[in-house]
C-alpha cells in the first residue's frame, strides 16, 4: 500500500508520532499555494515566515530519511489548489491510501472532508498531537450550562497537568495574579536586547514577488526576526525564559510607542505553526521560575501560563464549538467600513498610528495593542466585524483563524454577544494614557471630551454606551457606566454625542 500524508503549513510538528520511524511506502506532501496566500491579503512577513518554515520542515524530514514532495509557489506542477495538487500526486504515485492531520481551520477541515468524500481510496484523519485538551473538551465541559467561564476552564486544565499546583491547590494560594499584571512601563527595567534569531529570507521573498501574490506590510529580508525551525524556536523560548520572563507578568499589558516587544515572548508564530508544543513552553517557563524564584516571581510566570494554558486553549475550544455560525455573528449590527488609514497608519491619533505602523513593520502587536487600541476604536466606531476579521487575519504573523476570529469577533468586538467575554472591552482615552505613553505627543488631548482636539475615544466611548443601552444596560459588569451616564446633564450628553457624530462623519480624516 502506498500512502500519501498531507502536512499543512501550520503542522510543522517534528515531534509528531508520524515521524518516529521511516516508512518506505509513505510519501509526505507539502504545498505553497495561492489558495492560501489569496483568501485574505496577508502581511509579507506572514507569507515569508510560513514558506520558509515549511521548507525547513521539508528539508529536515528528508534529512531524517522521509520521502517528501514539496511544491514551491512558482513550481510549474503546482496547481495552487489543495484538491488539485492532491489528486495529481495520487495519480502520479499510484497512491492507495491517504492520511492527513486534522486542520485547525474550519475552512480547510471542510475542504478536506469534501476531498475525501470524492476519493476512491481509503483515508484516515489523525490528531496534530499539539493541544493540551481535545477539540471538543470545552463544549463537553460547559454543555447545558448557562455561562462559559474561562477561569473555570483554566483551573481545570491547570489541575489536569499539574502546572503551578501544590496537590489540588494552586501554588501561592491563588489561581490568578492578574491584578499584579497591569503595570505601566516607564523605561525601567530595561527591555531585553540581542534577540537571538536573525534570518536571511531574500530568496523566498523574491519568489513571492514573482508569483504576483498580493500582500501588505514591510520586511527586512536580511534580518528576519522570527524563528523558522524548531531549533530556533527553542532558542527563542530559552531567551524569553532567561531575560524577559522575570518582568513579563508585571508589564504584559503595558504599551510603549518605541518598544514593540517589551517583555513579550515572541513565541506565538512558533506555537501556532506547531514548531513548539504548549506543554514544553509552559514547562520551560515554570522550570525557569523554580530555578530562580528570586528573579522570577510567581506572578510573572502565572501571567504567562494563563495565556498559554487558559486563553489559547480556551479560544480554540470556542472556535470548534461555535463555528461556522460564529463567523457571522454581529451582535451590535455594525456596518461601517474600515477606515483606509488602518492599512497605512496615517491618522492623527497617535496610539492608532503607532500601533498600526508597528504592525505593518513587524507583523506583530501584543494583545493589549490589539484589544484596547485598534480593536477598541473599531468597536466604538461601529466597524463591521467582517472587515476587522480580515484585517487582523492578514496583518499578524501569528494569525490563524481559530485564534484570530475568536479574539477579534468575540473578545475584541463583542460581536458574539458574550460567548467569549462577559462584557465589551471598550475604554476612553484614560485607559490608553494609563497603560502607555502614546498620549504624550498626540495631536489630540486625552483629557478633553469635547471641543477642538478632544480625543475621539472619549466621546465615542459614551456614544457607544448610549446607543447600545437596550443590549448592555442590564449587564451587571458595566452597570456603573450607565449610572455615570444617567447622572450627566442633558447638555453634557448632547455635546458628547454631537462630538462623536462629527468624528464618525469625518472618520477618514481623524
């Protein structure tokens, strides 16, 4: 029997049981395809990163004795479509059995199911052996319950794996140190320097340009700062645990217009392509903490563990439980198009300008920049969630739909009406000023609510709550906002709402 095994671009797990032994009659297939580059307009670093990492994986498999067929983006034999490429190989190599690892995107899962229904040969689906819990774990845990609660899920997985546990109790007597993870960074301690990964990717970049793939963003092809194989990914993990983890928790929500990375791990691309396993990442962080508790406090490491064990796995569970309906949810009925400056960063709002330009330069922004700057503005302005999904999916190197859409449509835009989060994450300029330094040199004045140069976030914030009263007023987590709003004078409210409408009508020139 000749077996064809498919490996997708985010299935770069060298530790998978498939590779434990060389099998003479097994052929591995990997494809760079316009199907994947063109369904959204991606950042050039994202396309380059995936292609280079896929090629590294293929080379490693061949060096280890496995048989690999690899189609590059410009190969003449490449049909640029998953089904057509698979059919071609099955005929060419007289394949009698087909195997693939379950995709993490609903789109690809549906496509492969359809492909397999048309096959006249046997086929089998395998797990990627990557996540901490099964695809349906969350659904089974909360089936029939009124509310899905992240904290309950997080504690359950912590107990299951024993991460930061003392018997059945959390280490330090607390499950969550979130209140210790909200410090503003004022230049001290120093941000880690000498990042250990520097790649030359000019050849792949030129191939992509020749292919005529559409893309956005910038790239330094002589100094590509993302890991492209497992060895580099482990090096980045070691670097994070040694020099950034000691301050990660304290400053994970901080923002700085000159420091895009701060103390974040830069491991999301390696994790989401499966070059690293979440369990080994968590264990490495916990080991570093245990080895040097004087330098790394429990609050620092728990904040990191929560992102991997809690949030990442939780979002994946929501995705597979609620798709495909989740991708159509629009709780507030928002219809406004995305301002053109979201693609350039050319806006007078400094927080948005810097966050967007950083994203275009590095294909990266950390979770608070995504949630409380770009996402916050989009929600307050009433941007259609489809437009924002497309933007987030395209601009970030770590954006794969299972993790992107749950964070964007759910957490950021509350378009799901409360499945992911219990309240909308919106704020006035006060939060942005509190957590970063964007406001210090902005055209607008963060303390002004109305009048010339009043920060748009302020009036849009109160307008958002006013127009969404029927949907939000009974939410117990935001009752205080309506108490404050109700105490405002009619004159004050009129000025705020008129200011907001003025900004929205001229949104392209903000």
